[in-house]
């Protein structure tokens, strides 16, 4: 038949191979491909048959065979793939892509011409087909194949397969180069191109790439579902079963990590697996089985939490099974899933072991969302194990954490929806292990909020759990219970019943009878808080599930705020909304007296509640029934009056007699026996607070008491940190890589290049002798307060006040990551600008002194730049921070020289040479001086931007003449130098330096 009817035989052969491929029949590849390939004459025909073999081998998971077939087929068409220098080849191809794209918008490529040359069309198809297998074996080879396909498409035109090339290139731009935005643009181009060609098979492939390898890095992961559904249907319509299976495998990954309820996902997995196994799609089957393994464990369908063998489902894969057919992707996913699950159970060492195994296999899942999950849980393992390892190992852990967080920050910058909560939670844990409690408190809540807003319920639960563990370690059990309750609720919603049980086993003190939902959490709770008596079954009181959800959301809104003023305003608004009161007040203690601190009022016309208002210490008398408030303070018992003006023990209270309110609630906010405040609620409607509203109010007040204490703790800690910074600069701690002053040890030190600024007041001793001690202190503090902003606004910090003297340091912003345009840190400019600013502020300060009848003061400033040692000195009971260096001594010497030359600001040649652009300042060299310990003279420069305008302009006008005179004096041409200096003084009589040099030269001539 082949000899007689070549074309018919060839077509029949292709159809047979395609049918075998479509049906996924057998456990091995199509026998007809190899049997008849040698009978095909034309290279392009043979290449087409090999293309079918590539697809079939890939589908079966035989990736080496697929790559070998691809290389052979490409060679038939004179395309040689490199065997070495892959990176060089990738770089050369990308350069060509950029040349083709120059001046073009990515979206415009949709309108390029179609490629009609048969050979190039076949080459493109082979490159694309082979790239799929290469992805699972060699990322470098994958990149070469894709970029070559893109270059052919850009140079010669498009075929339908160009769609996939563009989508894969978009993936490369994101996951390999970090250009996620352009990568997304290429992904969109790819899908649009598949529509243009009306090619459903290509739509399937490009949707898989866009939805699972590109979109999750720039948009909320839930948006991938619509793209995947479109791609899967296109695969079914076209017979592109390979990529349809890939989409199902990736959908499962996305569903799991976006927090889809586990029972729903398990049901979906059964359908996905049926398809992947029927079509013999090994990659999809591996991915789905790994996901199924994780679900069965979390849903208590294995023997124990450390066991992954299902009780009811047999034949789940083992790691050896994955290796047998080169299923490295499946093995990697299995290790990541197990690392996550062991982390959730607090089995950190086992988790770290699995994540370490996954690290070596990450290349096989590059671009998929589990890569970020590996980063996330790897970091959580490091923070959990950090306290258990020796100091040398802790340094390695912190380095690894910093590297992980740097990458997570990049992801979060590109897609905050998917990654910001992960970044915050790891940062919170890092703050915890380094003792920065204030930062940890803030970051836990930011992680919870960010995860909740994007509906990552499992990660919000985890953040709540870790926050609870933090508060428990601080002895704040009631605060911890609040967070643990939310963790419990989150895991319950997720469907992770074994994790819920794990919480009960590990934290019985937090999850006793007070916790639960329909499994016990809310079934038999006693609603009795701070004296409000309304004991009943909780569900009966609240009435319905929507009521429960409403209360939970309100409680979470209160617990999520740690800034005290914002908390109080939000609290009052929520209390009015859920109690039905017309107005409400929060009363707090301050210096043994009680004052109204916040209020909220409902608008009677709209029944809407305005955000609470902070009042700042209004007396209770005449504004509220003082006798009721004092009773609640004294007894710590609540008072509920439904007809306040007609019944009860407080009808004679002046406020009640005058205003005739009807329903009143006065309730103490008590947490761990500490009274944190009093809530007062009032309305003119009788019987306005029935049991169901009191039940809601009880829960909210309980949360309010905890949240107020948390916010007060946060506020006090923040104030304490600010107070510490007034004695030990924050920047000093940052240079020592310490998060808190409690971490500083005697002898801690670090070497840095910095600029040092010294300044002091001229003739201060004589000035101070004319003042009393009290006047001296007032004067010094007013002067130093004036100078401090000039330093801080120019990125410096004051290391010491020495009487009237200031010693300031400038790092160029190294502790904040601020760099110059050239990429180098430049502390010299900051220091010089600070010195100039100090002189400008001094002029304003002196104007005020003169108006008050005091004499103006003068200061001198010296600046040097060099290497110095920052550290701590002293003894065990008293230590101080200091800097030690010759550079410091020279700065002090320069400040002394300002007196000798009668100038305000001198800098060394080391500072001058480090200025980014010296021409932007008014500078002149004025001397070379000998410094103790230095073999060479030090050049000294005057910066006179801070002089009075007339003096500054005079120095600028005579700068060239002055420098000539200075040079002549160095050459001992004194008579010529005298002429220059006399000319300077003729033009600028107040130039003290010119006067000094004139006198020196005249002395040398006499």
C-alpha cells in the first residue's frame, strides 16, 4: 500500500496514530508510529508523524522519549538544539525577541501576518510539542524551545501554535525573569490569538498557561477558574485531551490553595481523576492523587494525622511510584502538601524534612502556585524551629527567611491579593522570634485582615492560630482565646475536621466549653457576661444562622483593630447598631477619675449610626446618670433598666429626672478581673433591650473588653518604644541588626562607613555663667530642639548630646535601603545638607532671641566621612552606645577649626570626594592641616551656603581670586598672594579667612 498509494497511506497512518492518542488506549505508545515511520519519504511528513509520537510520549509521562523524538524531528528540518551553554542560547534568543518587539505594543502582535511556509510551520509545531515534555525535565531546554518558537512567530508570522508559544513566553517572563506584568500581557495575547484562529485546541493550551502559570501572579487566584473552564471545554471540543487533563490537575491545585471547602473539592477530585485516568494523563493523575492524599488526611479519612494511607481508597501513589515514571512534579507536590499538613499539626521537624525534599524538585512545578506555598511554609518552619537551634544556625535561618521574604515581597508587589497575607504572617513570626512584640501584634492582625478580605479562609485561620499562640506565650489567655476561636471557626469552614480536633488537643485551655459552632461551639453556651443575666441556649437566643454570622463579623471587626482611637470609634458604632440604642458612651479611667472618652449617636431620621466620636475626657456628671455609672464601677455589675424614669433604684438620679430616658444599659468591660471601661447605652423606647439583644451585647462586650486591653497594650508598647528611641536611636539598633533594645548585649558592634557631624555653640561657657541652672537647661533644650529636625529630615540621627554639643551620624539611608541614582549610598550629601539646614534654622532661632532681648549665638560645624565602629561599651549594669574611629576624631577637630578660621561649616576632603555633585554647594578649599596620627595633611573645605546672603555672595564672587592667593601662598609667593587676598577683602571685607591668610603672608614677608 505504501509503495502504491503513498499519500493515502500516510494520511491513514496519521489518522490511526491520532485515534490511538485520542482514545488514550493501552499502557504504551502507539506501535504503528515506529512500525511505519521508516516508510515515510519526505522529512516534513516524517516530522509530522514524530510530532504525534511526542504528544503521546508526553501524555504517558515518558518525557525523555518525547524529547528525543522532538530533537530527531527538528534535526530532520535542519534545526539543531544546543547540548551545552543553554543559558547563553536563551540570552541570545531573548535579545532577538526584544529586537523584534522594539517600538511595538504586545497587544498589537495579534494583527501580524499568518505564516504559510510549510517547513517553518512544522518547526513551530515541533518546538511547541517538545516544550511540554521539556518543562518536566529541563527548564533550560523548555526556555530555548519556547523562545525559538516566539522568534519564528515574530519574524515570519503566526500559526495557531504561536498562541501557545506566546503564553509560554509570558510564563517565562514572569517565573524566570520576574516581569509578571508583561508576562500577563503575552498570556492575554495568546488567548486572543487562539480566538482569532478559531482553534479550540490552542485555546485549551493557552488557557491552561494563562490561568495557572501566569494569572495567579498578577490577579486573585479565583479569577483563574473561568479561564480554566473555558480552556477545558475547548479541549473537549477539539480532542485536546492532554491539556484538558492538565487543566483539571491545575484546577485542583488552585482550589486547594484558594481555600475551597475540602468536602466540595474532594467530590470534584473524583470526577477529575476519572478523566485523567481514562485519558492516561500521568501528570494530571499524579497532581490529583497528591491533592487527594492531602484532603483525606485533613478530613480524618486516614488512620491518624501522621498517616496518609486512606482508610477507604486504595492505590494512592507513593514517592517511589512517582520516580518510576519520572513523575517528579507529583513527588514535589506530595512533599509540599505533607510539609503544609505537618506544619498545621505543629510537627515542624517532619514538615521541614518534606519541604527540604521538595526544594530540589521545585523546577518541575515552576510557575505553579505551590511554589509560593513552599516558600510560605518553609518560612513558617524556620520561625517555629528557630528557638531550638544554636546561635550559628539561627543566623542561617534568618538569612534564609530574609531571602524567602524578599521573593514573597516581589510576589506581593505584583499580586497583593494572593501573597500579601503570607508576607505579613511570616513577618509577624519573624518579629516574634526576634522579640519585636509590637510589630508582631500589628502584623498578625494585618495578615488576618488581608487573608480574610481575599477569602483565604485556611490562611486566615492559620494566622489567627499563630496569633493566639503568641498571646498565650505572653500570658494573655483571654486575648489568645479570641484569636483561637476565630482559628477554630476558619478551619471548621474549610472542612479540615482533623485540624479542628488538633486544636482541641493542643489548646484545651483555649477551646474548652466556650468554643465550638454546630459541633459544640455554639450549642450549649451560657450567655452571661459581666453580670448581664440571660442564660439560655445560644442558638435559641440568636434565632438564626444569619444572626450568628452577623455577630461573628461584628466581633471580628472589633478584634481586628489595635489602634486605640480607631477601636473605640468602631466599637461604639457597632454597639449601637446591634443593640438598637439611640446613643452610647464609653467611660474610661484616667488618673483615678472616670471620663467619657467616646460616643456614638443614631440619626433619628434615617436610623443610621455615625462612626463613633472620640471625646477626650469629658466629666460624667450632668451628662449621664452618674449614680448608675458609679454603681457599675464599684460593683462591676451591669444594670439594665427597661423603664428607667419610672422604676428601679436610680429614678432619683438628676440626669434621669431631667431627661426621662426609658431603656438604659450600663455594663462594665472586664478582662481577667481588670476593669477596662464602662459602656452606657440609652434610648427613649421602653423595653428596648430584650434577652436576644442582651445576648448579642454580651458577646460584643466580651470581645470589646479583650480588644481594648490589647489596644492599650499596643499603645503603651508603642509609647515605650518611642521613649527608648529618645535614649538609644532606632537607627543604632538597626545597624546592630537588633529589633529591640532588649536584644542589645555588651560588646555588640558593627563597622560602617558614615559621615560624622560635630557642632557646638561658640563661647558657651561665658554665656552659661550669666544664666541660672534653670535658665541654662531651658536655653540648651530650646536650642537643641531647634537643631534636631535639621538632622532627622536629612536622614541622620543624633548619637549624643554633649552639653551644648551635638554629634550626629549619617549612613546615606543604608538602614532604610535608600540608594543614590548611581546605586551607591552617599552619606556625605545628607550630612552637608544637614549642616546647612542647621545654620538656616540658627538664623531663625537668633531672630527670636533678639526679639526677646537676648544676644544671638554662633555655632561651628565639622563634618568628616570614613569608616567607624558602632557598638556598646560599659559594664553589665550600665552600658552606653558609642562610635569609635579616627574619622570621629577628625570631625571633632574640624569643628574646632571653625573657631580658628571664623567660619561656620568645615568638611574634610574625604567628605568632599564623596559628594555626588560638589558644584551644587558653595564650597572653597581653605587649608591643609596636620592631624595627630595621620602622616598626610588633610584638606579642609568651607561650605558657606549657610552664611548670610551678602557674605555668601561675596565669597562666591571672589572664589577664584581666593584660590589663586591660596595656591601662591603654598608656593611661598607671598607678595603675589597678598595682592589676591587684599582684592578679596576689598570686594568682601567680612571674609575672615581671607583676612587670616593676608596676615599670614604679611608675617612671612616681614
